[in-house]
């Protein structure tokens, strides 16, 4: 079977274990069915997620000009605390920014090998956590917009990491239970005074089961370094495809790359 097309991050379905799907050639490929099979991937070009042109991808699936111009790649995507749509102030395109920012957001703790703090739109729950490879996640604050969630995150990241360390995430095979509620109690005092009202207690702890077993060693490669390769797919965690021998490819990191994929 041969497929070809633009890589976008895998969609996932929260089951035991999590089910992953990749869309290529308009086909929805159920990745869990490919475990144990030899996959050949060949990089053939680019398709920017914004303008669709065959231009090198700069970051997050965008070509360089779109990355610096599209409201979908603005600074507030990475740094929610810079949001200004609630003040009616545009960054790149107020209409789009209102859609993204003026909706309910959640501040959460997740465990990805470390306990970290993060922000997500409610509509991205639980996708956001699965994408980062979190084993556990706990909402700790519920806000009306992106700005409020961002301010809380900034205050808390003085005390906790806010980035996922992918190597730790892939190496982690923690099997107990992390008491994120206890963590939440401990950091409550770091909430900015005006934002205590968003604090949310007694939320459901999310737990995720990945189709993945930790290999002995971990190597990550990109299609820039390895434009063509064949290997046996063994599992998936977060957005990382795990191939035999401990080789990993981050699917999300290749958004906008055009590939041919052959399954034998
Ligand atoms: Zn573009």
C-alpha cells in the first residue's frame, strides 16, 4: 500500500490504548494496525499549512513568511499571556484572534516525565495532553479566555517546568500514580491574587495509556537528516512514532512536509 501527501499531526482517540490516525492521500490511516510492519517514508517536498505552497517549512508547519504573518502562528499561540483580543487590540488579525482567545481555557498540570504546567483551549481536551505524551493530567484552573490562563501559567512556571522534555517523556515508564492534586495544593499560593477565582479543585484526573514500550536507547531523527528510511513501527507515544532499535520520528515536528509512505 502506498500513500502520499502532507503530514499533519496525528489525530487520536482516547482509548486503552490510545488509537492514532494519520491522514495521507485523503485516506485515514489507522496507525495502531501498522505495529510490527515495515514502513518506508520518503520526503518529497513541502506544503505550508497556511498557503499550501511548496516552500521549506520554517516552524509549526508554516513557511517562513506565513510564520511571521499568519494569525494562526502569532506569538500568543506560544505565549498566551500576551493575548490582547479581550481588550479589542489586534496582533495580526483581530477577528481570528478573538476566535482563538475569547473562549474557555484550562490551566493544567500534566506528567510527561516531569510535572509541568500548561494552558489549553477546552476544545483541545484531551488531545493536547495526548499530543505531548502525558501519562496524567489534571485541570487546576478554568478561565473565560486565553489571557487569564496565560497569566496564571506565567506565575506558576516560576516554580514548575512548562515545556515537555521529549527524551524524558519517551524514557518514562512510570507505573504508579502521581498525586497531581497534591501538587496543585502546593502551588495554589502562587496563583496571582486577582486570579484565585479561577482556581478549580476536585477535577477529574486524566490517565493515558499509550501503545508504547520504552526501548533501551532513544534516538530521534528528522526527515531533513534522513529523507528516506525503512523501519518497523513498534509503537507511538505523544506524536512520536517509535521504530525498532529505539529510533523516533516526531510527526508533529514534520507538519507541512510532503511524503510518500509505503507499507509492506
Ligand atoms: Zn506559507
